[in-house]
C-alpha cells in the first residue's frame, strides 16, 4: 500500500473513533438526563402522595352507626329475697326454767303442738295464793250476805237503824266485788299457767331452737344471755308457699301489674327455674334507692325452697319498637351533658345533646335528640370537636353495632297481655297462697 493510502486510512479510522465517542457521550448524556427527570418526577410524586396522606391523617377516621329500634322484649334481672308465708319468733310469756323441749330444727309441727315446757315454781305459788285469796273472799262474801239478810229482816223496828241496815247491804256488795277481783286474779294466773307450754302458732317447720333444758327464760323476753340480750326460744315458719320481695327500679316500675310474673333462680338449684306471680306492690318509692318493693308469691308444697334464701328474679315485659337506642360507646359525657356526635352530609361533626333512658346492657335508650336517619359516630374520641371534618371508614365486623344487629320486627302485642301498666285500682292480688 502506498503512503498516501495509509494516511487516508488512518484519517478515516480517527474520524470513526471520534464519532463513536460522540455517540457514547450523547447516550450517556441522554441516560443521565432521563435519570434526572425520572428522579425529579418520582420525588414530586412522593411529595404529592405524602401531602395527601398528611391531609388524610389530619382528618379523624370514624365509624358510623344508626339509631337502633328498641327491643321487642325487655328483660330485667333483679336480686330477690325469699321469705316464708308466715314466720313467727316465739318468746316466753312467763319466767322460769326450760323443763323439756320436744321439737328440734326442721321438725314439722301442727297448730298447738307443744314445743317446750317451762318450769315456773314462782308462778305456781302465785297461782295457789290467788286461789286461796278467792276462797277467802268468797267466805267473807257469804258471811256478809247472811249478815245483810238478818239486818234487812230487822228493818223498820226499833232494834236497828236504817243507817246500820244500809251499811250491812253495802258491805255485802263490797265483798262481792272482792270476790270478782279475786276471780279475775285467778284467771290471770291461770292464763299465765297456760304459757308454761310453748306451742306452735300454725302448721309449719321449726327453723330455730334456742331453748335447752335448764335455760332460764324471762317473761316476754325469751332466753336471756349472759349479756342480757333477749332471743326467741323457737321460730316456726309456714313454707307451703313463699313470698318473694323484689326492689324494682323506678325506670321499670311500668312493668308492675297483677299480670306480672317472674322466673326465679336460686344458687342451690342452678339448672331450675321457679315461676312466681304478682301478689302486691308498695305503690311508693324508697327515697334512698328509688325502688318500689314488689311482692310475689310461689307455691312450695314440696318444701324445696327455704326461708331467707337469695334468688335472682327475671322479668319479661314487652318493649316499645318505636323507641330508639344507641350503643353505649357512642355516648359522650361532657360538661355540657350527655351528647352524641352526628355526621352531616359534608362529613362534618355536630355534637347533639340527648336524653338517655333505660340501659339495656350493650345499648341504651335515647328518649330524644336523634332521628332514625342520623349518622352517629360509633366510638367518638374525647377530643372530637363540634364542626370538625371527619373521614368515614368501614365498620369493624363484630365490634360496631349496626342496624343489622337490631332486634327483629316487633310482634303484634295483645293488649290484654300487656304488663306495662300499673294496677288500675292499686289493690293487691288476693293471697291465694293462704290456707
């Protein structure tokens, strides 16, 4: 190859190499530009996303619920006390020592059965003295009658004066009065002698025996202990039927009526339920507890229930489906009173004062302040402000009560079965459990 050709070939190679370098530089510059633009776009997108998230986070997220219809049936469980149909503590009416007792705890007794006998030597002596005084008074009266008759026979003669006749007649009358007084004294001690026998006042069960042989008892004061306190000798309870006393709160007083019934459960029979029916009500509230004492009755022919037992009385009364209720968690208790947070169409909160009523457990009755269509914040925070914007999120399954969780539609209620009215005449039911 000639030198000219070699020079030309070298020049072409150099030019080609320069073009390649320029191409690679252009490619590198393009890649760098692309990366720079891509980074700027990505940072701007992240900034926009962060700004949106910040704005969303600044708006509180809330779950909403709607007012629920009231329950078809109201269930109320209250503590109750079971008492005997009749229960009598028996004290001694005479002073003396217990000679013998004949009925122990749990003994079934009939009216007039002897429970114990009291030895009263002092009373016996007084009774004998009263009888002797009666005999003396009777003898004096007899003598006075004879004397008065003799003086009466001499009346009108010069042997006696009229004054003396009248004195003897008056003396006979006075002696007659003495006989009557002595007779009453004998009868009084005879009655006391009858109290030497402690007897059952009615058919029932002996629930207490605090008398033992040799115990000293005081008249009208029972068994006197070393501290001077008086206790009964026996207690007898008639348990053929039982009285049940329940303190019904004022909020539920409208369920009381002659048709009221209750299911009783007692600790010793956890799987059994006893039916009690209405007997009477006090028709007045206790000023301290705002409850009314209501008396129920149930048969106890088998004697399974014992006096002074604790029980739980469960009442069932028809509800009002037109009333509204809200979950307890949706209620705000503030200085302004009881409030709920209502969300309007623009997702802004308005704090509305409401009046609450009966507590149903998980929900509470709302007497006024809200409508069925109001959107209520289910669990408002303490810092929620009136007029604040909120963001509504989906309900948490199982935690947020909704209208789907409300009671089924109310069944038609028979007016004759409605137990929400107080008795019209306020008279107690007949004591059908009486003997």
